[in-house]
């Protein structure tokens, strides 16, 4: 079995990882731990041009790499074979793209549980993933 776990360092993705740790997986299950770094655009008012702040991007990438490394360690402790990846791009689109290209059997993501205007404005990675993948998707809610 091949699973993909989307992580971002939030309490919600940590809840998803803890859920995965509690389950019994078939022998040989491979877990792809994926985090996507969304480029931070900074607008320069003098020129009205958006640019990528490379310093912020580097800090963001480092934080995602630490999250993926810790998650990988947690999953290996319970016997899962892991493959860690930090990629640039929109998290929802990146999860869908990698899940399809790797032909995963199950995608696991945490949910912030936003509704209404907050969901409309902030978007929903879980909602996008559920509606754009042919495989099963497990959305884990933070028990708090």
C-alpha cells in the first residue's frame, strides 16, 4: 500500500500524523510525507510589481524541511517506510499532482474545519484534495 500524508507543521497536520501512527498498516506500506512551500509574494508599491522574497522563502522552506523530517522520524518509529519531500507550490495542487503521479492508494490530510466565509477566503486544502483525486482521502480533524 502507498499512502501520502500532507503536512504543514500545524496542529491539524500533527493530528493527522498521530492518527496514522495509531493505525495498523499492511507490511510493506510506504508513506510519502509531503509538504509544499507556497512562495510568499511581496508587493513593491513604487513599481506595483509582485516579487518573491527569497529570504522569506528560504525560512519557510527550512521550517517545512524540519516538519517533514520530524514526521518521517515519527512514522518510522511505528514501522512505516517513508519518503520525505518538500516541494514548491500551492499545497492543494501539489498534493493532488504527487498523489496522481505516484499512484497512491490513500491520501491523509488534517482539516482546519473552516466553514462559511473563512473557508471561502482562506480556501481548503482538504476540500480541494477530496474533490480532485480518484483515490481515497482521509481527512483527520484535530480532536481539540
